[in-house]
C-alpha cells in the first residue's frame, strides 16, 4: 500500500509489449469538477518513455501521470471529447526528449527547453507553458528536468486536476531525493476559442498562472497585444482537426500562433510544437503548411525532428496497440 497526499493506493505491475508500467489504483477513486456532473475513477501511472527501445526516452526514463482509470468513464460532450484522458505519443515523445541525458549528440530539445533563462535574468531555470496540456506529460517532464515554473493550460478542468495530483506526487519524489521541484500553476482556457482570455501578469515577477477569471492580488490585466513572457511554450498535438472544434486546420494554426505570440517573451521565446506523423485513425497534419503559416506570424523554424517516437500505454494507446508512434518535433523561435 502507498499513501499519496491522503490517497491510499495499491500497486500492480502491468507487463505487455515487453514494457513494464507500474499502475497505482487509488482507494479514493475519483475527482469531480464544478463544471460537470459525476466523477471519474483515477489511477496513477509511471509512464515508461523508453518502452523497451520502441520510444525515444532514455532507459529508465519515466514520468508520473494521474489519469482516468478508463477513458470510457470520462464525462464528455460533442464539444469536449475526452482526448485529454489518454497518453498521446506527441506528448510522451516531447517528454522523452526533454529528459534525455544519454546521447550528447541528440540533446537539442532538452537544452532548448531546460537551458538557462534568457540573458539578463538572475534566476536559473525557465518559465514554461504547457498549452493544451491534457495529462501534462511534457510539462511534468520539464518540472522533473528543472524548470523554474510550469503553467499548464487546458480547457478541461478534470485534466488540470489530474496534472495537479501528478505534480504533487512529483514534488514528493523530489523532496525524497533532497531536491526542489519548480512551481506549478494551472489555467482553465480553451486555446481555440479564448485567444483574448483573461490571463494576468504580476507586476513584480512578470509571470502568473491562475485559474481563468481569478485575479491575482497586485496584478494587472494583459491587453490584447501584450506578451505575457514565458520563455518556452510547449504544444503537443494541439491543432484542430476538421469537425473536432468547429474550425479548419489553417484557422487553428493561425489561432494557436497568435495566442503563443502573446504568451512568449519577444524576441527569443521558443515554441515547441509536436505533431503526429503516424496514425491509423485520423488524417495527419500538413507540417510544411503549418510551418509556412507560423512563419507568416513571426515564428522562425530552428529545428525539425522527424520520426521522433512517443510511448503509449501498453495495450491501450489512443493510436492503436503499438508501444510507440512517430511524431514530428518542431522548434520555433519568436522574432
């Protein structure tokens, strides 16, 4: 038995596709949200980012996630499908690259995301936004790797509660190893429909992640054309597919690009976008067209990694039963 923040859990091992994942089933088995009826049974998963060599993580590289016991138990509507409730390869691939340490020739993502804060700052570690975070694998990996602060944004409050629980578990692990985890904030925001949503910035620090509509003492509202000032924005498979959020791909890229412009420090802020390049179920995004649109919006493509591999949970990946799927990692600089 294991106690996590007042949650008594039991541990079982799941062995499939030659990958080993530890799954903790909670005794306090659900979360609720004021925006939905009902509750969702939860489990805690140590996601293996290496997947026995099928994915890009270092051996023994893992990230702790809290997620629904079964995505079919998740409250959903036509406007809010339960995409957040699964481990997607785009997120796990980026998490794997953020935490890579073994191969010095392949550390560009880790160095870009986790490197020292921009010149002129006395503090170490970066201020990072995980936009459309879902279960938050990429942002949680950034915390694990030493980010100063990570703000998780998603439109689903269940997803944000799962992220908070996972981050709390990560903080306890860090304390056990006598290290400190960075600060965690969550923001409820539909990044496709609320480009001008009420985000706030503190006058003293320049950064604040708060629940939408909750004002921080001593803060002032961000105006439409102001930038908020994150060092890095992570976006894992956040572009709309036709019919999912009621907009076409081009419109989605434009909306995301303009929001990320406001979120990043200018110039020099980094936008890391991961997109699927292998899926048996859905049309794949046009990476060249996406890059061209973002280029028109003031983003310069620095690095393109094709064929990155992101792990899925054995036997239950949203992209089929493969232990990993291919994605593209695109690193853009704001100018």
